[in-house]
């Protein structure tokens, strides 16, 4: 994780960009990983923890219709979360995450370990992905943080 963070920080600083996060199932763990680093205020702008559907709508502008049609754990919602985080911050790149960390809450179509991601950049580029992680709640969340940060690094490289 340290090497991944170091590479991401170097890429952010090379572009003079700041990062914002919009998190649901990770509960702020991405923001914590970032702000655990001394000097992160240079490249980390803010984090949103939007666990409820209402907070996704109020804080990030996720349309109620998108939540109703696709559900909170969907790429459509994480795309809207990432875009909303950019619009409600001064950052140039955003990452969002929503998933089912467990142990309960899973369904046949959205099992425990399913996590959706969104990344958005100031140039209008938006990417999404869905991953299925194994393990208990903590393991799913840890893997989600790593995957989210790798995606930020990819957005910065594009």
C-alpha cells in the first residue's frame, strides 16, 4: 500500500492536482490512507463519506432516479458519485466506491464482496469498474481501498 500511495502522490504532484474521495462501503478508509501521510494537504482536497442514499443525493448530487433504477451498489451510481465529488470540491480527480462489504446485505445479483468504483477527472473523463473481493468485511474494504487507489493512478497516467 505504501508504494502504491507514493506512486499516486508523485503523479498527483507532477500534475499539480488534488484528489477528492466519495466513499460508501469503505467508510472513509481511502481518505484515511491518504491523510495518514504527512504533507497530504498539498494533494488531498477533501473526502465525502456518503453511506446513505440521501447523503449521496444531498452531498454529491447523485440523482434519485439513478439510485432507484440501479441501486447504490452500481457503476451508474459510482460514476455519479465521482462526478459529484469533483463538482463539490476543488480537486481535479475523484474516486468513489460503493459496495457490499458484508457479512450481510448480499443478494444473488449483488453478493457480499461486490464493490463498484468510479473515477472522474477535470477533463470530463469518467471510468467505472466492478470487482468481487473475497474475505471478511475488513478484507473486502482493504482490497477496495487498494483497487480505488490503483484506479486513481491509472487516471493520472492516461
